[in-house]
């Protein structure tokens, strides 16, 4: 799913010029104080498959820590996991506003992918490096599941990127052959070969990445809770961080107590702006998604989905889908209606799921276009998740602050299942002052193009998406 940025049109250039101009109003807008995070419940298929999970107790006292992690998704939990294994003597605290995997990590499409969403450097060295890092990340996730015998439903039989245009399919064919020459195992399938494996209408070919797969993120994150506790991590759920006061000792304020920590990790992705951090770097984008009831073997045969864990298409408003071991089709994206930005950086979609009924119908129609036999399948789950979006669609990972003790990994956009799990390894290395492996990657310690504050942010998003049918990208 890596794609170079398209050549900007006049509309792109005008609107992006306006973005840069209006971003200059930040010195005024930055005076708006942080506010408590707005976080709704996770109603996803994935969460429904952790029926025995109950959130742990909130923080009710003042405590100290060597490292305090804010956010209990892939990023926070992978950091707690890798850090506490490397530093078993240090006091690690994880603070989660609601329950582990309540955010995007427990609400996504389940595709565990290689690559970055955006590759600014297409040199053979960078292509190999990024593929090696992400495929090692997928292997690490599988090793962790194996090592701790976690009850996580996962598939390892590859995913497809499919092409809706013959010319783009040919270009993808050439690229897959080039990648093979570099030792990357992706393979091009022409439309006849693709049809035998996954019979999608309106596609001219696809690229199979056999190293990728699918995972129930809620089961992974929640399954790791007893492992983390065993490794000495103190986990407080129902504990939103309301305020961060930086210094040699950082103070985190929560409703029931304070944490005084030598270092912190911001692992709050789309919710980060509410903490007063990175408000000009990422914006919360709501992504609507659904899952069918489980398919019978007969329904699956009629549908033509014979092989592979999932697919995504080559369009800007990416349509993506996976088929779970339990037989549910999970489907999202494919149109402007599948994504929404709400004025004022709201991080819970107002009135969902009732308010999303019309939007969901449009997403369901996209699935029916690709898989006509799916039109008769009942939908069993509909939910919305909050993405943390950057303008170039790559995350920001690094360390900042006067004391260099504020670590962060945020802005994974729609491509974080693998990368947010790698983030825990990166941050543990950065803490250890051993970051050589990550230096020069376009996600580590990079600059970003600033987003404008409100009202320009909302107006810009609405104009851009309506005029171009795409989401903003720089
Ligand atoms: C609908 C949807 C589909 C997606 N599909 C895919 C896909 O198929 N493949 C893919 O690679 N990626 C996908 N993604 C993206 C991927 O899920 C995310 O990039 C990834 O889960 C980010 O993990 P995270 O831990 O950084 O953030 P999150 O999982 O959002 O975790 C952040 C956590 O921080 C907590 N929090 C927030 N504020 C506070 C606070 N003040 N105090 C304490 N806790 C706080 C939240 O409750 C939340 O649990 C999808 C995302 C969505 C929403």
C-alpha cells in the first residue's frame, strides 16, 4: 500500500497554499487551552471477540515512575512490552483513558501490512530497508503471540493491493518485478490469476504481499495485559490524562491522582491534540467501517473469496477489506463518505452509530460493487474509529522537550497495525540512546508541514475533499 504522492493539480496547489498561509495563525490559536479527551466506546467486531475483558481500576493516588505511557493501544502497549523487558528494574506505568484497545487499535480493518503509507525516497536501499523493518515488525507480533500463547485470531496468508485501472496495474506489475529483483517477495497477479484467488469486479490485476496478513488488534492488546503486569507494568484504565507539566520530573494530572515521571510516552494517536501536543501536526479523522455476520463455506464459495486475508485498492479514499478466520468480512473506506473530520477536532463521532447509517450504506455499496454476491449478506457490526492523520500520511516518532524526556509515536493514519507495534521497539531504542537502526527513516524524528487551526482546518478539509474527492495530502 505504498504510493508516491500524485502530481498536484491546480486545486491541490491552491488549497495547500492556503493551508500553509492559514497555519501562520497558530501563535494566536495555540493559546486555546487543552481539554479533556472525548472518547466513545468501542463497538467493533474485534472488541466483541474479547467478551470477558473488563477494564482495570483507575489511578486513585499519587505515584512515581521512570516511564509513564499515555494511551493503551498498539503504541502504548508495545512500548510497555519492549521497555519493561529491556529495563525490568524500572517502574513503568501505563495510563489509559477508557480501556485497553478502546481506540483505533481495537477498531481497525485488521490488515497487518508492510510498507509505509508514503515513501518519499524510492531508492533501492530505502525500499529494502522499509520492507525489512515492517516485515520484521510483523514477525515480532507473531513471535509475541507465540511466546505468550495469546488467544489472538490472526491470518498469515498474505494480502493484496488491487488496481482499478489497467495502466496502474501495468505499473504495479513492473514495480513488483523490480521489488523481486531486490529480494522482496511481492508478486503480481494478472486479472485471471487474481480471479481464481479473490474474484473482485472491476479490477485489472493485483500485487500479493505474502508476508502480510490480518489480526484482531483488540485480542492482541487486551491479551497482553496479564503479560505486562507480570513484567511489572502498572496499568490504570479509566484514567484520562488531563494535563502534562514538563520538567526534569514530568507531572501528569488525572482525575484521581498524579504521576510524577522521569520520562513520558505520548501514545494517544488521533486523541493527542486534546493534551495540547502536536495540534498543528495531526488531525482526528473519523473512519466508518462495518463487518458482516460470519459467512458459511457455501457463501464464501459463491462470493469468490478463496484465498488471502484481505485486500485494499489503489484509490485515494482507499477501500480495504479482510476476511476473518471466523468468516466475517470487514469492510471500510472507498468514498468520501467513509471518512469525516468534525469541527474543533472532535475525537468521538457525534451520535454514532445511529448518525452514520447513510454513510454506512455508501460503504456497503462499495463492497457490493467489488463483490456482487455480498449484497445479500447481513451486516452485523457497524462502528467508527478515530485515525490520527498527518498531511503526508506517515507517523511522527521521536523524542522532544527541553529535557529530552517526552517520547512520542503518533499520526499512524490508516496504516498503523504493524507500525504502531514497531513504535514500541523504536522508542525503547531511542530511550537507550541506541537509535542507529531507525535514523534516516521518514517516520523517525522528522519535520512536518503544519496544519491550520480552526476554523481554517474544517473549511479546508470540506473544500478539499469536496472539490477533489480525495483526502488532503502534502
Ligand atoms: C476504522 C479504522 C480502520 C483501520 N484499518 C487499518 C488497517 O486495516 N491496517 C492498518 O495498518 N491500520 C489500520 N488503521 C489504523 C490503525 O488502527 C492505527 O494506526 C493504530 O491502531 C494506532 O494505534 P495507537 O496505539 O497509536 O492509537 P490508538 O489505538 O488510537 O490508541 C490510543 C489510546 O490512547 C487513549 N487515550 C487518548 N487520550 C488519552 C488521555 N488523555 N489519557 C489516557 N489515554 C488516552 C485512547 O483511549 C486509546 O486507547 C485503521 C484505523 C481505523 C480507525
